[in-house]
C-alpha cells in the first residue's frame, strides 16, 4: 500500500530551529514557533497561557517543539491503552494530529497519496 509514497521534504520549521541553534552569533533573535514579542522585544506570557501552565507545571519538562510526530511518551502510552500491549512496539507507529476530525483527514490524505 505504501509503495507509491514518495519521501517528503524535511519540515521547514525544524530546519529553521536547527539553523538558529547552529548560528554562533550572540546578537541573533529567535523568531521561531511559539514566540511572541511585543514592541519592546519582550516575550510576555498571556493570561490564558499562565492559566494552562498552572495546570501543567508539575509534569511539564520542556517548552521545545515536539516535532511532527508529537510527544513520544504520549504516543506510546496511547498505543498501550488502545492495543493493550498485544502488538510488539516495533510494529506500531503513531503521530499526533489536530483535534476533532483532523486525524481522519490526514489518514484519508495519506491513503489518497498511497493509492492514487
């Protein structure tokens, strides 16, 4: 089924993050994903974010972008919940998707690309 799929280009945001980290200049400015700066160059934390952070502060380990597949620990826990450990881990693959019907759309787009 997947024989018709072609390798996709690397994620541009991840490429940009890598370029930023590799840049040795001390006067660089991070304009990456999830960063909002006001007119003075400060990065304020909005009230809604503070509220959410209060709920997560005990377990959150990083603010880094998790990448295209999502949070690996969450994906593994969900696979275990759904499959109950009945399938070998090396035979399972999962990715994070937008809420609601976003996952269905992504699955159907993959099927369309795999079986034109």
